[in-house]
C-alpha cells in the first residue's frame, strides 16, 4: 500500500506509540501504515459515515490487521473514551469542521499527547481557534500533493493563550521560523489570491473602500513574511 504524499507528510509527524485514532478515517490508510511500519501497536479507524468505515474494514482485512486496527462508526471523538488512545489524526476535512470536532470532544482531546490536524480548507480558521483556546502548536508542515498545498499542524491541549498577529493564522509561525522550503511559494499563492480580490472590488462606496484597505493591509503583511533567500 502506497500512501499519497499528503498522507506521508501527516504520518511523518506521528511519534512511535502504543495506540492512536484516525478520526474521519481515510480508508484506514494512516492506521494501516503506522501499524505496518511498527510505529503504532494498535489503532482505531473511526468515521461518522458507514461507507468509509466499510472501506476501512476491507483494507484492514486485506492487510491482515483485524487484531490491531478496530473500526468504529460515529462522529468525531464520540467513538473514543478519554485516555483510550495516546494520539490522534484528524485529516481531510475543513478547518471549521476540525475545530467543531475538537470543541465537541474536548474531554477526549485534552487527554491526548498530541493530535495532528490536516485541514483541506480554512486552515486559518483552525489556527485562530487553536490560538484562542491556548493550545500548543508543537510542529507544522507544508506539502504539495497533486498540485495543491496542504498544511499540517501538530497540536497539544494547553491553556497558554498567546497574543499573536492574525497574519499567523494565514501562514504558520513554525513554518516561518524553520524557513520551510515551500513557505515563500505558499505566501506568493496567497498574495495572488488577495491581489485578485483587491482588483475585483470595483465599487467606490465607503464599504468597498474599507474592504480594499483591509485587503491591501493583508497584502503588505504577507509580503513582510516572505523569507529572504539571498
């Protein structure tokens, strides 16, 4: 079984453990990979929908891992008891949904050593939530898979609220601190998006002017984040 580059990038942030849960399981690809690689002794593959759970079970049977990976049907962390697993992955869904899953399952989340998030949309919404709750960002990664950027955020429950510029909701602080090789390309993609938004605001109303000023400020802030590669 060959993982996609996105899933490999998620797996690379996982530490060796006794147990993990894949919430919103992607055909159980990550649990299967972690168990087969000896990085995890047992895993739970969980999803709110019957179809993904059935696909996960099929793959688990093919890999002969029924004794090590268990499938569960249910939403978010509802299928997991507090302290039942050491860590978790929530990947392949929007940042808003990941936020809601964590908030609804906070009693389970707070007992995890860490959780790896991989939002496919709205990573800024998720990161704003992480900072507002005071969770600790342990690591961040960025990858390109099939022409699309994906952010990966490794988080631990905490109550250490930091006052941080909202621009770091857009681009992860850890990515900038470690000068991630893809971060400038990622920032430039965001700049392109905001230039398009700016140029699309044609009205001359006070609301339109305020919006243009807001977008222009965002553009200036993103430009300041670009890493000098000289």
